[in-house]
């Protein structure tokens, strides 16, 4: 397949001939073999979990880059543009590079009897790009689960990180948090090193048993050692093992994510990676990760957050309560139909701050729950917009100067909301 334009590359990646979300390692194993095993020539940090994977990955990649390492970062989904999924030292893969990569992957994928999935194509593109860019290390976020997610084709990473585990993707990973934990624990490999966030007792047991089985070391983030010094809309200053640390990301959950990064950095140091305290501090401080309790404008205060499951919604509400107590809140809320939207709506409806109203929207996604259906699950004043832009415009038209608008519920809305607010403010 000759691919000569970025449109051609995107058509290949999102081609109708590829499978949808089908877990397993057989297809990615064949595809990377055909490509010359680029992943075998790279070092990785592998990150699994339900919430916090992307933020953790972004912070750790920033720390490694500040340490002088050429650092790859693979995350999903993107906020504004596909290229964001594959970054080197904070720079997204260029269109020109993507055209070449897509052409090379297409040539090999065409030889496969069992066609790869869309995500396997994207993962192979990432591996090939990081190899060609001669990355020193790659921070690799799991797509779904862990055990049979295609990123798990890699060998034992320099360190594996397991972030907060909750209920999500239950149809694919299992209906209990313990089953989901078992799938995510699949990234733990023989004699590896693992950093884990605080978990409920049953999940912790699953992870400990897997580490024992694989003869892997296990370090838990010690939540009691996280000492918040200051929090405002610009970030958080805190201590964990070291003093005077700052992150631009807001919320107690982000402090746990940062603590996991610090623990991972200590393990990397022990393995010979040179990470100074100055690089750790500057890397954390300079992390760029859009859509995570991100302030888009100040009058009225408009925040967008990627919270899209009950665990994420709870974390967002805790952050609101911490830094904006008692303020009138307008929730711009839209969800996908395969999420726990009834419980998410209940959490928002029961929030004990000065909730003013809901502006309900339908995300532009084939899996979206219509806003007209979602309204049945919220309590209090609500207005319904099937068009996302109409909903965003309404929040600005009706919000008082001191109101807080927070948009949340689906990752698929974040990019469009950020673009709308940016254009409005220019």
C-alpha cells in the first residue's frame, strides 16, 4: 500500500479492514516480528491501571527528559490530534514521519492472515517510531487491562507501575475489581520491579500474589508520607520523600500519581539511570498534560476534566471540594453508554457543594448515551443539548461571573471543548 499523504496514513490506521477492540498478543507478536522486532531494542517503563495512567506517564516522561534522556511517550486517547499519542521529548510525531511509518507498517500488515486490530497498528507505529528516533527509554501506557493488551508484547520493563484500579471496561476485563486487577497485574514479569498505588485490600492481595509468582519486587506508594503544603488553581506544592515538590496537576489523586513517579525514579536510579533531585523537581514542575482538571478560562471559571468513570468522578469532586468549596457549580456532563453513567450521575447529583445545574450533552462518539436519556439519572435543574458546542455555549451565556463550570464525563468531549473555549477567548 503506497501511503503518501497524512490523509492516507489516517485512512490506513482507521481502516475498516482492521478488527475493533480484540485483546490478545498473537497478532501484535507477528506484526512486530515482520517489522524486525523494534521493541526488543528499546527500554520501557510500563504503566497499567484504571485511572491515573496518563498523568503518571506524562510526569515520568517529563522527569526522564529533564534528566537528559531521549524519552518516548505512548498514551491514549489523544485530546486534539492523533499525533499526540506518540511523542519523543514532548514533541508529537510529525505528519511526515507518520506517513513513512504507516507505509512501512501497512506493507507488513498486508502479509498477515489474521489481520491486526486498529490499536495494534497504532502500537506498532509507536514502537517503530521510538526505535528510529533512538529513544533511550519509552514510557508506555497500557491501552486496556494489561495481561493481553498489545503493549504487553514487551519483555520485562525497567519498572512497571500499577496506578489506581477500579471498575471500568468490565465487559472485557471482568465484572469485579479483583478480576480487573488480575488482568492489569499481567504486566508484572519475571524478576521485574513494580510500583503500586494504594489499593483496596482485595486488589492489593492480587498484586502481591502476582509479584510473588513472578519473583518481582513490589513497592507501594505510602500515602501517609504525602504532605500537601499548598494547592491553588495553578498547581500543588508537596513533599514525598523529598521536600518542595511542585506539580501543575490538581487533586489528591495527582499527588498519589506523583508519588508513584518518585518511587519509580528511585528504582530507575538503582538500575543505573541518572536522575538528579533537580531533574526530578523540574520534570514534575514542567509536566504538560491537558484535560486533567485543566483551567481553560477564569471569568467565568471553566474547568475541563477527563473523569469518565466513578473513580475519576469521585476524585474530581474531591478536588472541587478542596479548592473551590461552596461555589455554585454548573456541570457540563456527557457520557458513553458503556460506562456506569447512573452511578456517575448520582455522585454529581449528591455533591454537597453549591450545585447550580446540569448542562447535559451527547458526546460525538458512536457509543454515546443521548443526553435526553442521561437526564433521567440526574437530580436538580437540568437542560439538554444534543450538540456539544451548543451546550458549551449555553454554559457561557448563562453562567454568573462567580460560577464554576466543569466539563466532565467522557474523554471524547475534551478536545472539542478545549478548542471551543480557545476560539471563544481569542
